[in-house]
């Protein structure tokens, strides 16, 4: 707030005081009154622009600072202004003392100067000082008000900066949560990406981030953290190269593991597997992959565009008794029959239940005949239904 | 090559398969739905879902059967259903509670509505003139052509639930007896990846599979695909089941896939006198949103670096 001091210094210069005295025909009180009025008008006139300038200056300095430092700097400035306002407010007594002392000094030299032109300049200087002190004392409440207003503005700025800091923290936490809660998808191949050296990608992202984070105080908190993340990620995406296709990214080893791991026997009872025809394997493969061989089974392959996934569909034709864990299903069936005293409410064709029972009985015999020691069904329970 | 089809979705799982089909159709054809695939969705509920395409037929079977029990003799349903204990006549407003018999009663009560729906859908697919108009309204030069193959009937539902088994068997019985003898593809999902997994689901699945195997022994036009896995694979399996259906009816390789499957089913039927086809899937792809993930990773790294730096500076 040096500008305010400068205004007062200008308004209370020797020439201004001399002019005020002249206009008041040498009347000290009138000169003080007119100077107080004049300074007050000038302070009132320039108050807003000075406060605005101060705020703009602070804002421009803050933009270059990291978030945490912004708050600390503003807090320090706010405290300084408040202290200054307090000091000025509390200085009325001191000022009165200074005025009294100067008054006495003036009286002393005025007595000495009577008829003696030697003390005229000294006396004028003391008089000016006295007037200056009186005017400043009269303006003290105005100055305190200005300093308090400045402190208030800095406080508002600090609140904005704190809001920015909160949004920033939410941004980091929101992004962290997003990254950590990504669903684990075993079908998805995560490859090294982006292909450019990591450092340049990092620099690029940091540059984009700087554009967002080095914005004026209060700008960040105007947006929700989610929409901010979306915007920043969107900006980053526009600079990242296209994702590689599967054919470009998949290694021979990964491809081999994928083909070896195809579910060729899933869901089929191990006892039935030797009796079955080899499964049908249909593969949709993106262009550019090497020839695909599936563990002794010749797949039907349909070539797809290069950016398509590798899709394998395996079909195994099995009789009912070939269902893996069928014994568990049949035991559940038996238990349900018992629960409703023979009423097969778990059948979607309850009107055909006798036919179903006969068929299931045959299946049970087949399963048990298959020497599967794991099956212990009470045949009587099924026939009883 | 598009194949005309009637797709019946039964129960919650069936509708979820429908959702996936819808998503894939939108992705491939940039259209809400194609009229060449007639959809009939059935659920034991009173509420009609709001997000279905307008061309889909939705039949709610949310009857309070418990109230209808006393006047069951008045219904035109098989006599054996009238003899079912009162437990089977339950309130279906909030679903069938995994009891296929209760759903079967509801399907029987609404037989005429269902049959009318099926007939309307079938007639539409046979109406060459209407199809031609609809085709012209939809197709552009880069769209696949409409196959001349006979329409397919596709039925999807859960094996372990209440509505799924009842709907699948109701549909199979209807289409088996249809004079045009369409190819019927059943997608029976679960019971291990159903919405619930336990003894009730296994028992329901056993009965459904037994019925389907029996029917397939005498009806070569029936193909039963059994889709199952672990409970945590449910979403994947629903997606893949829909993707398989979509490949069979909406993609160029569909007709060749059907030919190969026909050979497989024929051989197995001769060998076992009725069979089902266990379908398993595997997929390898570049991670979804790889670029987005990379951008997020780099961004987080940069932010954490700044955070560390600020912490360091502020100390």
C-alpha cells in the first residue's frame, strides 16, 4: 500500500501546505481542515483503483507460484495488512504526543523568532510538520479503513486460493481413485503405451497440466474436479498417438499362451471327453497375425480389420450326461423334489413331469454306469416322484 | 449378410442379452434396431421397461396368480397345471422367484397373446413386400445384404431362473410345431453364472436341460447352446452370448458358422440321440481405452510429482 502513502506525501508536500496556509490567510486550523478535506477526497477518489492495483499485482505474482505457496503468501500478506491497520489505528496517542511536542517546539521557536528573521525558515518547517501531523491524525480512521479493506480483499483472494487447492486435491484423489478402481479384465492385453519415449510423454502432459494449474487464482474452483479431469485428459488424448492394433502389439508368446489356454474341454465331464468329436473352434482374427493353430484342432478363421480383437468361440457337442458336475445338478433336483413332497415345481413343464422323470432316470443310470465314483444318487427318490 | 430372425428374450437374463444385442447393433449399424430381427421380450413383472426400442414387443407376465388360483378351472391351460399345488400359483408381480412351474402357468395363461406375437413376427418376416420397403428405408450401399435363408428363431434365457426355463421351453414347443419348421437356436445361460447360484438354480437347470435334450433327439431343427462359467464372468458371458447371436444373424461369417455348426450338431445327434452344445469364449484385445488409461496414468504421475514438489517446497 505504498501508493496510499505516496498520495499522502504528495498532498502534504511543503508547497501544498504553504498553499493551504495562504488560502486560509495563515489560519492554521483552516489550513488543516482544508488539507484534511482535500486528502480525504483524494484518498476516496483513488481508493478503489489502488486496491484493485494491489489485488492485480498479487494475482499476477500468485500465478507463478505453486498452489500451497499461494495460500501461504496470501496469508502472510493478509496478516501484514491487518497488523499495519492495527498499528495505524493504535498510533493515535503517539500521534497526539508528537503533535504536542511539535506544538511546544513551534511555540518555543515562535517566541525566539519574534523580530528575528533568522528563525523564519525553521519556524515554517516546524509549522508544516505540525500541520502534516494534524492532517495525518485526522486521516487515521480513513487509512485504517483502507488497510482493512485491503486485508479483506486479500482474505477473499486467499479463500479462492484455498478453494483452488481443494479442487486440486480432489483432482488428484479423483484421478487416483479412477486409476486404482479400473476393472481387471483378463481378456484385455495391456501393452506398453504410449510408444514414444516416456520422458517426452511426461513432459507433454506436464506442459498441458501447467496450462490448467497456472491459471489465475479462483479459476480452478469454478469447475468440478470430474469435469476438470475430463478436460485435461481430453487435451492429453489429442496429443497421444493412436493405440496399437493387436497384430502390432501382441507377442508370439502371448498369442501362443492364448491359443493353448482356449477352453477346449470346459464344462464337459472328463469321463465323456474321449467319446466326443473334437470341438469346433471359430476364430475371428485381426489382419496381420501369424497363422493360428489350436492345440491339434483346426480352427475356422475369419479375418477381421486390423483393429479388431482376437475372438475365439469353442463349441463342444455333448449329451446331457456329458455336462460336468451333472451329478450336483441331479442331487439338487432330487432335493427339490423332496422339499415339495414330490411336486416338481422347479420344472418349467410340470405337466410333462413323468416323461422328464423317466428320462432323468435313464441319465442317472448312464452316469452311474460310467463308473464315476463321485455320483451317489438315490435313484429311488427320483422314481418315487 | 443379415439373416431374418425372431429373437425371444425370456426373463432378466434374456433381457440382459437383449441389452447387449442392442448395444452391438447400435455399434455396427448405427441404428437403434433393425426390423429384420423381430424381438419378443417376456418377463414376469408388471412393469414395462422404458428403454426398449419401439419395435420390440414386450409381454409382461406379472399376474397375481395366487388370486387366480381359486378360479383356475376356468383357464385354458393343461389339466396338469391346474393340479399343481398352490405354491406354484404365486404372485408374479415381482418375478417368479426361481420357480419355473409358476412361470409356466403364466406362459400357459397368456398362450394366445404369445402365439399372436410370434405369428405376427413370423408373418412380417415372410412378407417380402414389407421387408423390401423396410430394407429400402434402411439400407445404403455400404450395408450388408439381407440373406434369403429361412428366418431363424433365437431363444435366450437363464437355465437356473424361473422365467428363463419356462419361456425357453414354451418357445421351443411352439416353434417345433410350427408348420415352417424354422431353425431354433436356444441360448441357455447358467446356472453357475446366473443371478444367483445354488441348489435351486442347479435343479432348475437339470430339468430344463433334460427337456431340451429330449426334444433335440427328435427335432433336428433345435440347436441348444449352453453358456456357463463362473459367477464373476456373468457380464462377459452375457456379452459373448449376444456377440455370438449377433455374429450368427448379423455378420458376413454367420452363414458359414451356421453350416459348420449344422455339421457338428448332426454328428452329435447321431452319436448321442440328443445333445447340447457347450459354448465357451475367449477374447484377446488391446485394453479398452488404452489411450485414455495412458493419459490418466501420465496425468496422475505428473500431479503426484507436483504434489510432492509443493509439499517439499512448502516445508
